[in-house]
C-alpha cells in the first residue's frame, strides 16, 4: 500500500504545484496590467494596494490547496466531517502538526507528503512575495534598484 500512497501523494503534489504556479503567473499578469503610479503621495497607496492583493492572492492559493488535500482525505474515508478534514489538512499543510488528529495506518504517509508539499509551496510564496515587494518599491520610486 506504500506505493499507492506515494503515487497518490505525488499526484496531489503535482496538482497543487501546477495550481500554485498558475495562480502566481496570473497574479504577475494582473500586476502588470495595473499602471504604475509615479512618485508622490499616491504611489504609496498604489504599492500597498498591489502588495495586499498579492498576499491575499497567495493566501487564496494555499487555502484552495488545503481544501484539495482535505477533499482527498474525505474521498479516502479518513474523515466523516469536512471540518475535521480541513483542520487536519491545515495543520499538516502548514507543518504545524499538532498531532491531535492523525490519519489511519493505511494512509498515514500522505500526511508527510502534504507537509512537504506545504513547506515547498510556502517557500515559493515567500520568494514571490519578496519579488513583488521589490518590484513595487522600484516601480513606485520608493527605493532604487539594488546595487545602484
């Protein structure tokens, strides 16, 4: 059964990575469609608005990914209640790992794969948010290019 867990977990990781990258690319396209505001009082409002929207976009992506994992656990019969499945998935995806709820022995390897999935996608999100912040600071003239 280990092979089945690895195969299913790998498929979920692939799905969430494709979703995540697609969402990030969509956010980049959205940012590029918004005209830059030149220096002045309004540039700060523009930069804050764009940054908050980017952070919330990434947060929505993580939420959808957590729901996908919770849905998988429901389909596998690990949980009868979506609330418990979401709680378990959130705690696992964020690598918080309370341990108060666990998967049965038949599917327990999936929880480790979800945690690995979560930590990698949070790393990607952190890199993206840093890049957005750098872009917004430069576009608004708040700071110059690094190295100038």
